[in-house]
């Protein structure tokens, strides 16, 4: 499964997400298990791909996000915790 993440903090990311949704038939569902800033909310799925939008998760280069003690990464192999450099 290909995981696609659209960041509303980046206009190019939003544009790519809009274009992807326009060229395929996506099923939608709502993920209430996590906040929208962590990929919750409306989720789009099609054969072999899932698209999520991160809302409100913005920061500037002078104030980076605090790293999690246990990294999470959608691109880690077999849904195992990500190791540095996996993504």
C-alpha cells in the first residue's frame, strides 16, 4: 500500500493531493481515532493507495517539532516502528 500524505501547510502538497484525487476513483471514510493534525478526518482510498491530509500541523524552521521518543512512520516496512533513516 502506498501512503500519501498531504500537508495543508504546503501549497504544492495541497495541489498534488487535489490532482491525485481528480485522476482516480477514491473511496472516502472518516478516521475519528486520531486528530486531523495527525492524519485523522477524511481518508481517501483507492486500489493500493491511501491519502491523508495533515491539518494544522505547521511549524517554522526556527521551531521544529519535538521528536517522538518512539518514531512513527507510515513508510516503515511491515508497519514496524521506523528507525532513523527509514523515511
